[in-house]
C-alpha cells in the first residue's frame, strides 16, 4: 500500500495530542508525504469538532484515544485509520507517541496490512444516522429512571421488559460498554451482533449473541417518559415513547492499518486489568 497523502486528526483540547500531531506531520512531510490538517487546528485547542471534513487521503492518523478514533470512524468510510494513543483508553490504537516514528517508518516501507471491523448501521424515522463502531445504546432521558422497551431480531421478539437501557454492540464494542454491562468478551475472529441489557429489572435476563445478518429493532414503549439514542458515546438523539430504531450491520466497515499482529487476549489482560495467575 503506497502512502502519499495523510490526514492527521488529534484529540480536541489536548496539548499533548496537538504536539504529537505536529511532530507526526513534520516527520511525514520530511519523507515527501503530503500532510492534510483540518483548517480548525490551532496550537492551543488541537483539531476542531469536525476533524475529517473535506479530507481525502490514503491514511488517517488519529492522535488520541478510542473516543477520537470512534468519532473519526463515523466520518470516514473507506480510508484506513492508524491510531496513536494519547489518553486513558487506546484499545483501538496501533502505537504510542514514543514509537510513532518507528511505526510510521514501517507504514512508509509498506510493512502493513489492513484490518476490517464491522460497524452498525442505524435507521431512525427513515433516516440513516452515523454508523457506530462500538455500540448503539438506548437509555432513559432522565437520570435514575428506567425505560420500557421491546427488542426483536429479524421480526422475532426476543425481549420485552424494563431496564436502565439496552446495548447493541459489535465484536469490537464487546470490550467496551457492553463488557461493563455484563456482556462477554468476544474473540475478534467472530463477526457477531451482541445485545446486552443494562441493569434489567428481571435478573434472569442475559446477553444475546446474534449472527451478523440480524436486523435488530428496538421500540421504546409507553411509560418510559422519553429516551436517548446514543451512538459510540458521540452522537445523541432524543426518543419519544413508541419510536423505533433499526440496527443492522453496516455495508461499510471501519478500516484500520496495522503493522504487526496483536495477541488479543494479552491486550485484554493488560488493558482491562483482568486477573491472570502464574
């Protein structure tokens, strides 16, 4: 894969991210690569709220954490992403600032491969919302209130009840909110859709694993007093009782540029502080 044009996106309001992004840009420019930066970038505030606007590039380098990567993935479709970890969470990142030059050198030498990750397509009131890389969440619009909802898959009812919320997750999102809500770890080699119920009223309710072809419909039932639809923690849409959301596998995956295979379970142990006896 030949890299001649690179877009750089940095975590907003982070001096460290802005500094690393500047260093990365200088390195790439020194190698003859055209570097594209959003017009909103300033030394003080990093990149603006719409970092990938008008960018067409061979690669998007994201300097930040998983949140910045997910925000970027919502705005680009087919461009590969390479993450440099600046922040608390960097499960999706490829490298850290101290190793960025070495990683980018491998990229320019073509020592890379592409990794494709499923995103979720969300239809609300006949309108397609931005795709979600991690999860789609339906929850109450009022703090400490539960919602009443129904969930069906391919037209077949699978749950109707009350909970703090319901999560529809990708395999990638299985290590994020879905895991915190009681969902299982899912091997990245499995392409599935996961449904996890957040603090359900009935203790017998358990997560459900569906095939990637499933069309999941969530209906906010009367008595919920409104709800929120949240995509990857980035996009929020108000819901009224009776409204429906359709979630299914997106036709367009997120694309990540990788330089070396990663042991998923080792990364999980280190990132999530899972116990592992010698």
